[in-house]
């Protein structure tokens, strides 16, 4: 079938997309590669379609199907969508994605390459051809272009070559793509989905959640759009969830089971009613978590998979909790997130927790017993705050304590609540001891970015402090806003404010943070001492006596080096550390430009069984660059062999150089030659 015919059939409703198909996921690089291959007349693969009766066929989009037999795309969606988007100038009716991925494709007549529009590069170069405009105008556009070039003395002698290349480009519409049909009365939805998965086993294989959603949409075609609308609503509030996650909550509510297969026997009315209840209870959960714990956006929202358990519990209680029940549920949620309850075998852990709820008829103590038997003591020790970076397990805990404990801003002295207005009032991570100063003391990045060196301030306050040392700006803060330092658990011993005592500052602040965390958790339990015991601790508000601190200077001792050599080494270490941070950010920015999700910086790699932190990875995609479709990936720059070994043992594909990582993304994720959809 000619490409032009395929596009016409999409317009007429004879070709459409089945409801279970994923949305459009290709990058610009893949679109560019597809047109390069077609222009060179390289093979790009055929199509696989499901020929079925239009009546009752669950398809994507608002466009009506043609009467009689229609063809639903099983393999080739990405290619066909890209062709339609570029050649028609707008996406097809079944489109679900980012249309900028195929907008502005250009072709250079001299170099015969495809690139996306860049104003600075292409504005004054007449040899760049807008592919969409040429395809829409056809031979008329070709004639006008040739006439324009013929009048140019610079390009007149090559007009013949250029005309041939333009004709070759227009000829893409006449290329035949082989289409193979799946047809017959025995080809039910289950059979077709299985065929789809087998055909796409190396590409866009459906997850178990996709399979469940496909079956739901077969009976309730609007399900996906309704669920996506709710996800967008949560995204507007600062959260980021997935269809799988939302469907998981519907599943636990309706069936009390973790596996999606239990949802298959539910009819569309059950699903609709279950979705309505689940979204209400999720809203309730988010309000409780944000209002009581202060965890109010995606960056700090740990324990996402605890929410389906909370939804099941709320359903058992018909959505009505008293204050003690609410706080104990939140205690369990935060503890599950802290210790990585669902970081490993997700469904197995969910099944155990759901079973505990069912067997106890909704007793939260049963959930806590399950968590304690899995992890051990549910108390926080100072060493838990010894982790580092924004990806550390206890980073959200620090944020939670800031919100719960009445921490105050150092610029205006006001509590750091969630309803602060204005762009300069947005909370940012502040390095108490500035990074630039610490790197000059030859400290490693894990020491510089220790959680105990973090606090949260408004953007304006963070900018005003700049790279000043605590011994300078702490005095000013205490004079202007007495108690503001203590509200962020800063030791009151001024010796610890000096950079030479940085390591001791971290030690004491970790103790203060651990005490505060246990105190806050104890408050959530309203006097129930079975789960967190703080009786042996001093309260977090008690000052730490100065004579308990042994000052250990940061600069390494016992090394005989000249001042010149030391200064040079400090400068080199400083530059290397900052350069590594810039390189990590550059890699992440590049990945985002390819239409792929950003990785997690300083990712907390944990043991799947115990939740214990194993290592911190510079940059990681724990679910793969194509979630659920590709292996976990990590970029590790200048890391010791031990970290590389632990990441590899955990199933990560590791890269120690940016160039090798980019090559992997281009070859195995983007498929730059676009040979297959």
C-alpha cells in the first residue's frame, strides 16, 4: 500500500489505532532517521494491521471509523504517525503525544540531509526546504522552488540536480509499505494483544498495566481519556503519576489484590465506579500527605506505591478516619517511603500488605507489623542522615521535617509553609556551607552534598546568602530573626559554624535531625510507643553542649606539601567536582531534548529485600529510559569500582563516559536509523 494511500485511509477512517496502543513516543531523531531512510529508499519495515468490523472496534481518538471492515494498526504506529504529521502538517485524529517531535522538518538540497528548523542556521539559506510545505503543495511547490533557484546565479547550474532531489523527496508519498493482516473470527482482543506483544517484543511491548487497560478500554472506550484527564489535574498540582499507578489503585480498591489480572473479570460499570472512588480517595491521600506531612510535590513524594494501599484502607473505612487513624496511616506511609518498602519486588510487597489489611479487617497495626518484620526497628538514627544528594532516601524526610516542624526562612523569619506566594518564595535547597568553599578543602562530592549540609530556604533568601560562610551569615540571621537557626536544627555552638569544623557540624546536625524526626513520628502515633521509642533520647530542642564536640579540622593533616602544591591541588579538585556536576546536568538536558525522561541525579540504590542503601549513583533511570521497556541505566563518572559493581549486580547497565552513554541511547533506544517502529 502506498504511503499516500495509507494517509488517505486514516483521513477516511479506514485505518485507525486500537485503544490498547501506547501514545506517540518517538523522538525528533527517530523522525529524522525515518525520512532519511525513505529518501534513500532504504527499507523501513512493513505494517501489521488487525482487520475487523468497525462496529464495536475500540479505537483511539475522536474521529469516526468507516463502515464495514477497518484496519487497526498493530505494528507501525510510530512510523505512520510521523509520516502523517510531517506530510499533512498536523497529527492524525488518534494522536496522543507531543506534536513538536515532527514539526519543522527541513531538507537541505546540497547536503541531502534532514534537520529540524533552526532559525540562526536556516533563515537566510535558500537551500533548506520545508518538507511539510513541499508535501502539501506538491508539484506546484516544486515548480515555484525551481523557478526561484533558477533566478539565482549562485545555484542556477545545479538546478537540475536540485529538481531531481526534490522529486525524490516528493516521491516518498508513492513508496509502497507492505501491510500484513490479522483477521478472522477467532482473533479476539486477547489474541490480538498477544500477537501485538510478540511482534513488538523488542520494542513497545505492553506492560501488565497496559494489558489491563486495553481490556478495560475494550468495554469502556473513554477510560483512558478520563484517567489521563485526572493525571493532568494532579500534574497541575505539582505531582507526577502514571496510568499504571492510577489503575493499580483502582485494582486494589476493587479486588484487594496487586496483580492486574484480577481486574480482568470486572465489567465496565465496576471499573467506572471503582475509578470514581479511587480518584476521590487519592485526592484525600494527597491532601492528608501535603497538609499533615508537608510533602507537596513530585520531587519529594516518596512512597508512591503506598498510595494504592492507602486507597484500599480508605475504602474499607468508607473514607472516614478520625485524627488518630489518619496520623497512624500517615506514619505508615512515611515509614514505607523512608525504608523503600516498594523499591524491589513491588507486587510481592503489595500483596503482603494487602493481605495484612484483609486478614486484620483494616487494622493499621497489622500493616506496621508487616513493615517492622520486613525492615526492623522503625526509628531513625543519625547515620540515616549521612547519605547525600537530592536522590538520597532521606532527602524527602528532611523536606518533611522542614514543613512539619515549623522551620523558618532565614531571610524573612517566616514559617516555610506550602502557601507562600511569589516566584522568589519558592523553596530551594540551600548548602549551609557553600559548595565552592568546601571543594577547596579537597572534600569529595558526597561530603559536600551531605544531607546534613542541606536546608530549605526561599529562593530570595538562598540568592542573598550566595557563597558566604556560616560563621559570617549565621550571626546576622540570629540577630534579625532569633530562633530561626534553631528551627532548622543548626547547632548553637559557634565553633561548629567554622569551615574547619565542618565534619563536626555534620555529626551534630545529624543527631539533631534524627531526634526531631523521631519526635515528629512519635507525635503521629499519639502516645502509642510500640512503634517508635524516644524515651531514651533528649528532645530535639535541647542544645548540644559545646564540650561534647571534638573539633576535627576539615583540611587533611599529616601531609607534607608546599603551600603552592596544595593550592594547585585544591583548585584542580574544585574544578573537577564542578565540571562533573555540569557534565551530569548536560547529559540530563541532552536526554530531555531527545524526548526521553530526565534521570534521577544522585539516585539512592537500595537493597530490594531490606531497603538498605547500597550506593548513590550519579545519574540513573531505575525504570529504564523507556519505562518498563528497557533495562535500568546508570551514568557513573569517576566512581570507584565498588559502586560500579553494586550497580551492575542490581541489573543496571552502567556507563562511565558521556559519549558511550549517548551512543547507547542513539543506537538502542532512539534507533537512529528508524528501521523499526
